[in-house]
C-alpha cells in the first residue's frame, strides 16, 4: 500500500474508530490476481477485540470507504485484532514495545541481510536498535518494510 493511501486511510478511519472505542493499529492492502484486493484493518482496545467488535468496526469502515471513495474497484475488507504477532507500523508502536522481541524485514539488504529477529533495545525518531545474537543493529525506520512482535510460547 502506498504511503499516501495508507496515510489517507489512517486519517479517515482513526477518528471514527476512536469514537467507537477502538484504536486503529494499522492497515495493509494485499493484491492477488485471482482473489483481487484485500484491505486488512487491525484494531485494538483495552481488554481485547471480539468478533462483535470486528463486525461493528467493519460496518463503520465500509461506510467511510464507500462515502470517501478511498478504495477504487472491487475489494474485500477484513477487520481483526492485531493478534499475538502484532504488526508494528509507527514509531509509537516501537516505543510501546521497547524491550520486546520483534522480527523485521527491511526493504533493502543491510549488512548483507534483510531479515532480523531480536530484542528491541532503543527507538528514536529516525532509527531503532535491535539486539540480535549479542550484536546491535541500528536500522533506519524509513527502510523497514514489515515488523511484528514475536510471540513466545512458554512451556514447562
């Protein structure tokens, strides 16, 4: 999804969803030749998201998208919680999960690699620092393609 479209959607949806008591975590547009476009919207609230929350938010989002014509052509809308492997979209998300284990895919290779998994140790307005196997990697925020929390399942 282009930054312009993502910013436009974020502005359009944030106030409406906040009015319903939800946080807009982020949105992704996936395109497939067979299945068409899929717009994924991730929402959250204190106490977690239920199926009823997703249905309520979906109805509101569909109305907004139809009125402001943000999505041209056919598309499917999917509204869900961010899940255990929560995606990170904004610097505020990174700051909120400082100290957590995250997985990152960079747009371009850095240090001969594009994928990093480690502990998020620092965040500022331009970059994050990730501790991977005892080595710190300073990654420019603008070059991060995708980032998610890493869920740890604890077993006895």
